[in-house]
C-alpha cells in the first residue's frame, strides 16, 4: 500500500542507512542512550526539547518517503541452511519457507484439544510483560495449567500463552518437531537454541516488539499475520528506553493515532503464515503478530552476537546494558534454563 504515490522514491533510497542518518538517526540514538541512563522523567526534563527538535527534523526529512510502504515477505524455496545464509541477508530481511514443516508430526496433530487433554495438567504461565500483552486480554501473570487455558479459550476467554518453555519441560514434544532442521540455522558461533511454545485464540495479537535472538518460527495450527519492520527503522517507531531485555513500541501498524507521526513512513513487510510455514526473523526485527484463527506455533530462538551486531549494534549494546533484569541475571537464567517471563513484570 502506498499512500503517497506521487513521490518517486526508490526502495533502495528509503532503505539506506545513509538516508536515515541524514534524517537524524545518529542524534536519535544518542538521545536513546541518554534516556536509558537518565530514566524517562529526568530525560524529559533535561533533554525533552532536544528530542522534539530531532523528531521534527526527521519528520521533515521522511515526508519525502511514501507512507505505509508494506512489502510481502520474500518467499524462499528451501534447499540448505548454508545456501539460505549465503544468498539471503539474514541480519536484515525476514524470509518465509512455505510448507517446509507440513510433514512434521506436530503439523495437524497439535491442536487445542490435543494439549487440553493430553497435557491438561502441564504448568502454563501467562506473562504480563510490558509491550507483550494485547488489548482486552485476561490472565496477566497467571500460573495455571494447559487444560485450563484451553478450556478458557473455548469459553471465549482472551488469553495467550507466549514464550512458554513447555517443550523443554516435556521433551517428548520434540519428537513431533524436526529439531535437527531447526538447529541447522545456527552457525558454530551461535548458542542456546531454545524452542518456545505459543498458543492463542483468534483475534488476539502481540504488540510491536523485538529481541536479540534470531528466530525460526513454525506455524503448526491456524493462521498468523505478521507485520515486520527491519531494526534500522527503530527511530521511526520510537520505542522507550525501558532497560528491559527486549524492546517494545506502542506503534500499531494498522492504526494512525497521530501519537507517532514518524511511524507511517517506516517500510515494513507483511505475511500470513499457514500451517507448515516457517518464517525467519532476524535479530531486533520489530514485529506485530495477529492471530487470525486459534493458533499453535513454536519459535526456535538462538543467539548470534555477530548477526545481532550487524542487524542493530545500538540495540545490541542496549540489551547488554539492561537492568530489568540485569545481564548477570539473564546469564544465570540461560545457564539454569529458567525464563524471565515466569516472573511478574519487573517494575
């Protein structure tokens, strides 16, 4: 969709870091780190006017760009992981592999009824982390069971299970996935491949967010719609410097409230995943995810510092400067296999 077709601006020009730097990206990043160290209240008092001038400069520059430039995610016929990593740009652009998981046992087998019955007593923790909780959802930091989650969804309750470690906690579930294929995305310099489980009812969504890890995300039941922004458009999405180990933005890709005047100029990618599809999400790629039906999916996340730095060195640095929780805390969790989303929101 192009709401400003009269402007002739090529995708290459819009996507270039040089163009973003001319718009004021470097100053924005300096202010972002100032907010990180000062905190939002002190930052607003001391440097709020500087940010407003920077925002006005950026808006004047990007006004030459087309608005709502939404492109389809590139569909790639999978051959080998090595070929994908060699020919694609995995630190910047998402890619989708249609039907690559259609013959996995989990595809078709994993339904709400399957988990509601066979794993009825399995522990399920619904987080309340800021920026990861959709409108009108229930179950903020609720410790319950999969059986109760499924029963609640069937009765009309809007509750989502995200980033759940139940696959590691119930290793027999790995037999329904091709874990060797998923691990093939990792290079010898990457580490900590973790499968995370997602279960949600139709019409719910996860707001705009991003994180350090690379993500191979498998759609196993139902349909999900994804809107994805490359990491370089962070200045246009204006996330808070919240000192958390992930990042979120209040920008909604389908709503233009006027609160974020730069956001409509940020180019994005869109795709609907069907059962058996896999999408590759680069580190720090901002994404909004909408459940068009009841859905079950798995995100295979792994850390690649090289890919993260190439995607966004500022967000990589900010991730290691996080205090909610701290780097030492998250390293401990990595070594012990615990999950920060099991904890109440860090204030």
